[in-house]
C-alpha cells in the first residue's frame, strides 16, 4: 500500500472538509466505527489522544463517520486490541505496538527501542526512511494497518521503592515494564512483568512489584506511584520515544471512499503531533508537582546505564534473529539511528549551549 505524503494528505483532507457537509446532508446514516483502546478512559497522554482522535475524525468527516471509543476492558482487555482488530471485532484501535512484540517480533520498534530514536527522529524514520512501508508489510497478513497517532514523548526511568545504586540492585528486581526494555532488565537479572496500565497501582500497593516504568511525569502523576515507590529514576533509557499506534482494519479502511481514508490518516498524523506538544507543555509542570509531593528524582548510576546500553544491543541482535521480518525492521531502525546521529549530536550541543544560564 502506498503511503501518501503528509502534504498530499493535508491537501486532500482540506478538499474533503469543504465537500463533506454537502455529502453528509444527502446521506442519513454515518459510517460507524468502534475504536478499542489499551487505556483506561481519558488516561493522561494516550487515553486523551484516543478520545481526541475519534473526535477529530468525526468532525473532519462532517458527520459522515462516527468513531466511538471503547476503553480497555469494555470489549477486550488492554492487550487484546490487535487480535480484535485483526479478527473484525472492531474497525479501529488505539494502543502501542510493543504490546504485540512477543507474538510479532520487531513490532516494538514502531513504538520505541532502548537508547533509540527520540520523537522527531522516530517520525522521520517512519515517514522518510522506509519505516511506514515496513510497518504496512509487517501487519498486512493480519488484515491490519498501523499508523502513528499520538506521542507521550521521552519517558522517565520509572519508580522504585529503593534507589538503584549498582547492578546488584537490579538482580531480582520485580519491575513492571513494557517493550524491549523489559528484555534488557531480564538480561541484567531482573524479573520484568507485563501489567496493563489500569492494574499497575494495585500491583504496586500490594507489593507484587518493586518498581514500575510507565511513561513520563504528566502520565505518571495522576496514578500516585510516589506513594509506594518514591525514587524516580532517569533517564528513560527504555522509551526515548512514546509513539502511540492507531490500528486500522484493512477491510474496513478499504471500504471507505478515498476522501474519508485521507481524513482518517490525516487525523492520526495531527494527533501524533498534538500528543507530543501536550506532553512537552505538561511535563515541565508535572515534574515540579511530583517533586513537591515527595518524588525523589535520581539519575541511574553511570555503570548501570553503560550495562543497559550493552545489553540493548544483545536484545536487538536476538530480536533480529527471530524472523526475517524482525531482521528487516531492526536493520532499518539501526540505519535510521546512524543516519540521524551527526545532526542529532549537533542539535543536542546547540540546545545545551543555548539553555545555559
């Protein structure tokens, strides 16, 4: 499937916006889609993105489409969204690709990878360096298409009952963590656990886990993790990017007229940027509020970061060996990291210099 450029999509959707009201008046019943999500309703960050995406599609279509949200657990569990879209339970999902990596090796990279691409570079990989074509090819056998549709930005390192002062502190650690970072923790002797966002606080409260990595300050703050695990480690090596994934049923998507397809794609692209802007604006306030409420922001020790970096390459090599598709995705991702490295280093240096007091 050919992926239109953002400029083409924006132009096409603008035309659709002018025409849609006239078509809507001649058409009584809108096309109704169900959107299943992996989030509790209005979960800060991804839950809000899902709601806003549905509203944007409904508005841009001039009433010709109506997308209704079904949060995690209302129809399928948080981790059941991909299968539900693949089997026709619903037409659309809002989730994160790393939830499927156990069954679809390589899927995690369409959300993020440890020590990997930050948000803008990740989007560049998807839109300019072949990532979307790989994504389409990867999901097509399951009757599904994935699109960027929200971004929570870089994550923090997570919440810990006790500070990590050495690699010994990771050995035996029970940590809720998603994505390839969980495999990095396992390499270092920890016990990673996959727990849906809505179930994390009860697990932490009853002592079933010692630490939790979710997202960034604004997403973590409402859940009150600091009440049970006050050490807030950084950096978020596991998730330098927080891309959400819109899942589209290919059967449902291909039944849409071309202008409505453009609207769905453009709405996803718009929400991807909107989510990232929200995160950037909100995290500055949230981190201050968290510190005021007792969070202790603490860097991981340098030797721990170094060990995590080494183990990340071990995990990526192993992932690439799991299937030909995974090998292509990992190779493409690594090429994108290399391609952007020089300019990213210059950008980081400029930001450091310009922000010096």
